[in-house]
């Protein structure tokens, strides 16, 4: 039997705590969605139906914003920042050569930016690269998996604006509502005004309720549906696009199992959010979407997307959305850990509060044994016994690895948390 991801709480790293010390043995076979009640007092809808409709409108407005007539391309500084990075290490664990970097700068053709202004759509799920290359850049020789030129994963059918083309014509610089960067030319297609307007003005979309659902057109594989993707629904059919020989997006119907999709957005309940997270529990960690996996901020973004919350791509921007949101609350946390815990217990709301520390974001899911518990997609955590590789979605306390008070433990998650965003207060 597949065990829900809450059992990853036993990964209190290096055996610093046992499952029995944290969970009751009679709930070993329950999934996260079933056991969410351990952390919440009820499962009433967080948002009313009318408020969910408002979230939907706001989400779709942002999602399609790159197709608006008043769209302004980002500055050269914003899109070419990777060219000013210090020399790093490539896949051979050796420094990039000056010749390789010079060729990248030449191909990027910065002086001609922006050379394009085309309305388009992604036709493949693709890696968004900081520079027009598949080659990695690691800050240090043993820097895996943190390829600093891997910006994000972008899903098929995402609206984009094509801004620029490199000199080889292999790469296109694109902007979506949440990320900009370089993708391969055959991963995108220009969209007709008719299809673009149809997408922008419809409100009938569905979302997958589990991850990696293979979809087909005329028995040929097209794409894997992912948590975080939107699909237009017309007359009980869902639609995607492919790129024809002229580079144009052609709409096609996709075969799908109606039991695996739900109307967008899902009701904003703790159990819905827990179910979505549970569907990702076998996925490995993927920095910047590497290997079509997720990192901490992509996990938060994709799960909350299904209930109508639009979040930016990186963790700092995600927590900062509360500063401009009329229905969210931003709280700066003090440095003292006892004061932090007091504020968290008083103010944080399960499954709708995110905790931010530099370079990382976590979803608060409640308390257990009087300790705040978080769910996060994490590569590794330093503990009193050294570096512990988690490599995926885990549920932990805020002091993972330090429960037994090892000698000179490194700063914990609790030590490093600086702010939280209560997404729907």
C-alpha cells in the first residue's frame, strides 16, 4: 500500500527521531489527506463560492497578462542578468572556458533586444534557461543539483510573449506571467488572434487532480498533465496545441479521464490542498524544475494554483505577495525563536500560510506534539549529524535533525525563518 507523504515525517534526519515518537502506530496506513484532520479543527471551505470565483478571475487575468496590449517587455538588465555572473563550473566540474562564455554573449545578441514581439503559447513542457544553452553553471565544483542557469519549468499551453531570438535561431527568449528566459524554438508556437481571444475570454477550465497524467490525441501521446496546468474545456472535451510546420499553434482535442480532472478552481479546503500535495509525494526534488521535477517554490505555486491562488515563481516574491494582497497578511517574524513560535501558534493558519527564509519556502500544515509542522520540497537540511539529503517533498518540524540536541547544531529552519504570508486571512 502506498503510504501518504505524512510518513516522511520520520525523516527527522539521520534517525534523530523515530516514527513512533512522532506518530501513533494505528494511523500508519492513512494518506496525508486522511490525516490532515490531525492538524486542523475542521474542513470547512476557507473561501466562499463567490470568493473562489473572484480568485479565478484574478488568476486568469494574471495568467493571460502577457497577451494584453499594454504589455511592456522587461529590461535588458532583467533578462540578461546571467551574462554578468561570475565564471562557474560546467558538467565536467571544470571552469567554463572564456571562449564558451564569449560565444554565449555573442549568440544572445543583447544589442538587438527586443527583436520580436509575438503572441505565442508553449506547446511542450520545457526548461526555461537563464542563457541560451543546455549547459549547466554550478557555483562550486560540487554544486549539484543547483544549476544556476536553470530558471524554471514551464508547462505546455502556458501563454507567452516571444521577445527575442538568439543568433543561432535555436533559442527564443520568452516571457510568461511568472517567468522569463530561453526555450527551444520548437517548444513554442505563435497563436492566432482568434484562439488567443477565445482562451482569454473563456472561464471554463479544468485542472488535473493528480500529477503526470498522459494525454493523447488520436492515440498519440501529446503531454503529461501536471498539477499546476490549466486546460480549456469545451463541450466535454479538453484542448491543447501543437506546432505546425509554419510555427503556428493548432488546437487539438485531447482524450482524458473526467475522474482525474476538476473544474478550476477547486474549493479552497485543507483536504483539497492536502490531496494535491499527496499526489506529488513520489516526485524527486528538482532545482528550477530540473528533470521536470519541482523545487520548494514550484511545489507551493503549483499546489495552491489549483485552488485559484496565483503566486510568482521565486520564494521571496511569493511571501511578498501578501504586501499587496487585500485578503492576505504579511508578518515579519522576530529573531527570537520563542517569540516566533508564539506568533506562529497564534496567527498561522494550516494549509494557507507559507513560511519564508532566504532561499526557501514552506507550507505550514498545523501542530503535532505542540510543534509547528511544515511541508516542503527540499534538497537537503543541515543537522547536528551533518548534511541530510531529503531530495523531495517532506514533512518536518522547524528544527529537523536537531531534536536530540547534538553538539553545535547548525542554524535550524526556525532560526532562519524571517516572514510568513497568511494567504487567505
